[in-house]
C-alpha cells in the first residue's frame, strides 16, 4: 500500500506437496481469501527498519493480553538446537530450562515470544514442514465470556482445556460441523485465564493497539456475509471498532471481543474476481 506506506505479508504452513500461487499475483489473492487454514499476517510500516528508536511491543509485560505464537514439531530438542546453534536464534527458554521441560520459547527478530512444542502426532511423516504453525495465545479476563464469543458467534470449537491451581488454558479450533478432532496442521487459538481476574472490576488487558503498546494487532475470521455477521454481533451486545461501511475500505469490519481485542471480519472469497476483501466508494 504505497499511499499509506505499509506492506502486508501473509504466511501459512503448507504441506510439501501442496502447490501455492506466486505471492502478489491475482491467483494468490484469490487463494488467500478462500484459504481454509490459518495465516500469520505480518504488517511492515515502511521506514521502521531504519529507525533505531522504533520497536514494537512484544507483549508479556504486566497487564498485556497477547502472549505468543507457537510452532509444533516432532522433536523440540532438535528443532531448538537447529534454531540456536545453526541459525543464531536467541531463546527465552530452552527445552530443559525452568519447571516445564520439553518445550521452549525463542525470540523472533522483534522479540515476540515463539513457543516450540511437540505435536501429539508425527507431522513430517504426514507431509508437514519441520515446524508447523500451531497456535496464538491471548490472555482473557473472563473465560466464560470469551468462550461464548468465540464458540457461539465466531464458529470455533473448544477442543481441549487444562486447569491448574491459578490459571486455565482453553484451546479452540475451526473444525467440521459436529467434530471435535482437528487436523494436526490446523492451528488453535489458546485462551489463558488467570483465576480471579473475572471478579476484579478494575482489571483489563492491553489489546496491542494502544499507543506505546503496539505490536500484536488482531485476529481475523472469514465469513460469508460481513454485514450479517456484524449485525448478529451487535444484536448480541458486542461493539465494533470499525463497522463494515466505516472508513475508506468498505465491506470489512473489526469487532471487539470481551477483552477488547480487535477481531477482523472478512468476506470469504472477496468482492470481485481478484478476491479483494473490501471495496471503495
């Protein structure tokens, strides 16, 4: 987007034998906005790479909502060794450090935390990459409210939950109607609830879009009808950060989940032959 001086890059974990169109082409646009999997969207504001005073907030300070993204692999120790020793990647936590053994946290170039976890079943034998995008973790104030939003209104299914003394983890995925098992290459949304925050009226998480806290931006969902989905959400009491006809880009929207995280709502397949997910008037 030369006028606004920023670029978007969409990355996904694709099986080795699956063909993909050339990035930047018409075919790639159609492929992206009809993609059945999950992408990682990277936003680059032009010039930031030359500004030594510029940095993005990676989360994980007190009160921050965004935690990390994660990649699954067959062997955490081997993958961590290759990243650190062979590629000079810095680590927040190596596999045998801390109380929880067998998982690791690396830093990406912007110091976002990247968890490396062992998948429950072999990935490479099924044609997946050595490292496969596995999850995005967000902290939530009230687990029930967040689960209602993502399961009742955004089409996700709770596929796993884990409870500890002072926090709980909920893993949600997009699966077929009536199914609870997910494809091992299909990432999950991990919601972390620290017990007691739901009853603290003064508590709230930062959402990644506040001044001096910008880093994590949003998650997004493809829907058949953006206007109908937004109407449904508003009738259920949820607020919009951007209504479908707000701003210059029409036909896409940003809702606010119970914690105020921005949730982009995008038309599946786009509005024209190029698959463009918005239109201008």
